[in-house]
C-alpha cells in the first residue's frame, strides 16, 4: 500500500502540492492524470525519494522495490536480451554466485531461491516482453548501440517490466511506442501482479489497463476507483454541481449588494446595510477545480480542389536503391480521413514522406492536383525548432510581411498566450512545442495534413481540442498514432502498411486490435466441421438470454469491484487494530477479480455462440 499523507511541495515558489493526500491499495492499477505542468512527474520523484517534501509523508511498505524507466536509454554493446535479464539484479547476483559457491549449504540456498523466483524461465520471459515491444528474435541478439534512441527506450521499458518491482511508476510510456506496442503494453499492465501508477493522456490505455484514476488538480489529489471514462463523467457531474451552487451564491451576493448600494448612506438603514455587508463576507463560493480552457486549435481552411488530390498507380518508393514499398495503388480525396496501421519499420513514415513529396517515386505513376498544399507534422520536427528563438521569432521568419498582432493571433489560435509567445522555445514544455510545430505545419492552409504521432506531449484536454479541430478541418488527414481514441474519432479509412505494400484494412480499429492480440497465439488445427443446422427460434432466444445473464453478472461484479476498491482506499482500514479486517477485505477483492475474469470468459463464449448461430441463420 502507498500512502500519501498531507504533502506540500513547491518549485521556485510555485506550489504544486498543498495538503495533498491519497491511498493506493496494493496491486491496484492507477492512472495519474492532470493537466501538463501540474506536477505529475514531480510526484513520481517525491515517491522515489529524489526530492525532499516540505511537509507531510509518503509511506511505502518496508523493502518495497520501486521501478521506472531510466532517463538514460541503454546504449552499450550488450545484447538486448542480456540487458533485460540484467535488470533482475537478484537473479544476476545469484547466478554469478552459483558459479563460484563451494559451500554445499549455500549452494542449496542459492538453488532454492533461484527456483522461488522462477529464474530458469527468465530468458523466455524477457524474450516475450521484448517481442511484445517490437523486437524479433534476431533483434534481441543485437547490441543496444545498434538502435536509435526511441528503440533503446523500449529496451529500458522491457527491462523494468521484466524486473517486476512492487511499485511500477511509468511516465508516458506510449510516447515511444507504436500502436501495436501500446496495445501490447495495455494487455501486459492489466495482468501485472503488483501496483502500477502510470502517467498517461491515452484514454484507451486509461480505460483498459487501469482500474482507478488519481487526479491531480488544484494542488490536491483525488482518488477515483473507476477507469477514465467513468472518472470523466463523475468529474463533470461534480463541476456542474459546483457551478450550480456558485450561481446561487453569486445571485445571493448580488441581491445583498444591491441593498447595500441603495441604503449605505441612509442613517435609518445604515445598520441593515452593515449587517448585509457582513453576510456577504460570510458567503463562500464553492472551490471548483481549475478547468483547463479547452485550448482549441484553429486550422486555416483551404480552398476546395477537384478529386482526387493524389493518385498513385503501380508505385514504388524507398531510399537510394532500396525499395521499401511496392505495388502502391492509392487514391486520396480532400474529404478523406485515413489512419496508417502497421508495425514500426514496415513503412508508415516512408509512405508519409512519399505523400508529402519528401521522397521520390522510384517507379509507377503519381498524379497530384496542381495547387495541392501539404502540411506535415512529425515528432522530429518538434526537435528541430530553434531553441534559442521565441515562437514570435519563428513566425517573423515565416511571415515577414505580417504585422506582430497577426503573429500573436496565430499563436493564440493554437493555445499559446502572450507570455509563451515571448519565451525561448528551449524553455517551453513539450506540449507547447508540439502546438508551435502544428501551427507551422498548417500555416499555409494545406489541402492535406499528414500527422505522425501528433498527440505526444499533449494532455487530454489538448487531445480533445485536436480531435475537434480535425473534425472541422475541410482538408484530407493522414494519421499515424498510437492513440486509439484519436484514431477512432477522426479516421474513417484504415490503410495497413505491411509486407512491403499498402492495402485497405477491411475492418474497424477494434477488429485490428483483436487481430493483433490473436496474432502471436499458437494456431490450433480444427477439424473440418459440417455445415451447422439453422438454429430454431427458441434456441436463438436461449442464446440471447444466456448473453444477457453474462452481461448482468459482469455489471454486478464491476459494481462490487468499485465498492471494494473504494473500501481498500480508506486509510482507516490500515490502522493497527484493523489488520484482520484488512485481510478479509483483500480476500474479497481477490475473489471478485477472479470472478470478473471468469465472467468475462463466459461472456466471450456466449457472444461467440450467438454470433455463430446468427451466421448460420
């Protein structure tokens, strides 16, 4: 159990925490959310003991191991698999001692401990994690120094997952993963055997991989024993209630103030006026959470072009003489919303560069509209901003003929205020840099916008604003992103980049997710079955009733899970005289978790039976 008790901490005089408290029960998966700059990463550093609290306490179980992804990506000549294996320091030490130990008693102790920690399966476990994060068998034997920074960060993530700390702290781990890696991580974290706290703005991950939300706002921490979408609903209800109470209080203040203004200087009413002034002082507005202004993006609107704006027939592209993509037969119209799917290294970035005219066509034919303008955003462009210049300096260079007021207006349209406009880029946050890069990518009112991981460093409110802007935008959109929530709301066409070509994916994002999850499972040979008989009406009704029962069971268990999570988050339960109660509640929680897993399996089986029956009908 992790207890955060009434902590206070400030950075350069700016308070980040002021009397903040929360309790995280053992084994819970928690999403830490809040606007950028509120102190989420600082909280991790406080938990790890890297920073000293001004007041309050952070209490962890004795000998609890805390783990997180290292700031420095591994870059040695050691192979990936050995780098990950070395992360389990106890196993490494025991294996080394086993080679040199001579005392029979000590040898027995070492072998017993190695068996206890399942040391002999370590290599297969490490290989499985690396494979889930995108490294094939050949990659795993190569040295870390062979890989780029982003891929080495995946190795660092694999290492900490393999070491299985008692408290796993992950800060935006999907920022350096592709969609496939992010979906694998979701599944892995959902089954992780210990406590997890993850900072993320990825709604899909926060709904599927964690069961609770820890919200940092107004220098306070609030624990919600529900996934993100339900947390958002409850928070919206709380905001609406607070705003309603404030509206009533303001109306009361206005009424009293009107009396004071009318009779303040009349001797006969002076006492009543003074009394009402005191009443006004006693009325307190409800403290509403600081609401992030939905920092809308303002994309300029392009003129309409005749379709198609791009058409490729028999296209081939690559680098130098190396062909990466072949047999390209693609068409893009101005109203298209396309998501590019596929593992890293399959050619998504290559296709993006071809479409944006950053790579030539090596063979085949490409037709473009004569007036076509293309905006291109990629993460490396954020890194290429001039760190010793301000956002205003960037626009001054791009638009020298415009007035300074126009530059500021453009920046405001991308959520950058006056102070940020005059701050050196090197001192801006990652989200602010991303906003500036998006502004630069769209400044010419492009007819097509190519976005490669645009949500990295954007908080949830900013991601929602980006969704709204892309929905309203009248140009074509080509998206590469690990954020399934963004893809599901924006994209209406899916292109799968694999096996050296690009094809339309005949399905939706959920079917793609299911395909990925099933891809690595061993195939089972099934005997040819006879064509199923058409099910009777009574049989169909029975199947539907069975599915409804399964859904009802899951709903009841989910409700029990939420109540037990809330109970286990109560600090009073962890007092010394409640130790027996705590053990009982933990047993109940474990039973409910196991029952939910069984209920979900039964629901899947019932849904498949009904689907098969409907297909036969």
